[in-house]
C-alpha cells in the first residue's frame, strides 16, 4: 500500500483545492496509473519519472467525474513515488493563455505544453472553436502524439461531435493515442449528499 500523499506533495503538485482528495477509482484509470508508475524512468534518488507512455481520454456527460478521475490519477502517481512534472489546463484557458498579445511569447508557452511530460487537458471541445483554435489544438495534440507524451484528456463530446469541433486530424490522433474511458451517471455536482 503506498504511503499517503503529504500536504507538501499536494502543494508542490499544484492540485486545485477542489481535487486535493480526488481518487482514481475507475478500473481503466487505475490500470493507466499502474502502467505509468511501472514504466517510469528512474530519476533523482531512484524515483521513477515520466518520459513516454499511454494517454487516456475520459468522456461522458457533465458532472460524471472526469476531472476528478484525472486529478485522482495525478495524486495516485504521487503516492506511488513517481516524480512528476506536469501541467493542467482547460481547453478554454489554453486558448486564452496562448492568444497572441504584446510582450508575451505564446509560442514558447505552447512549446512548454507540447514537451511537458504529463499534460491534463480538461474540457476539450467545450470552448468556442475557430481556425486558430483548431490549428493550436492540432499542433499540441500532434506533438504529444508523435513523441508519445502521456496526456489525460477530458471531454463531454462524443467522438463524432469532437471530430466536427476540432477537425478530423485531431480526432484521428486522439483515437490512436488514447484509451477511451467512458463515465456515466447523474451530474454529481447537482446531487446533494443525504444527511
């Protein structure tokens, strides 16, 4: 049994407060965590690090726990002793963050996301699309696809709708690079716990 994640590890990992107790309890997510932990390359002091590996695409309706599972996977990797350098961003924040503006090198920021050993790309397909967002998404996904960078992707969109929103090139790469994990059930945010 892995040791519990310490408060210091959580702070260093930059996990949002809402997800600091998230658990990766879906069997496919747990299997992904185990594979990443098993195949990670040794880093400083023998701790495994991530260089290459499989990706997951968590799909399902709003509120079914996709983001919860993604952050649970991060926590599980920390608990397993995997040395993580990772980034998490929603698709809408990605586009806002990389929008060209004076004094900001958006290309450098994009390159950092492309090369990041583990990326959580949340709510893919939820933001308004344009030629620019489609090209940006293609560049990011294609680089991660070509270099086998592990990526956790969440989306509310079915494959055909995602294909229409982001283009055939992105959808094709996602289909090959990710294992699809389908979550269903009621919107957990709207369900109040019984007293």
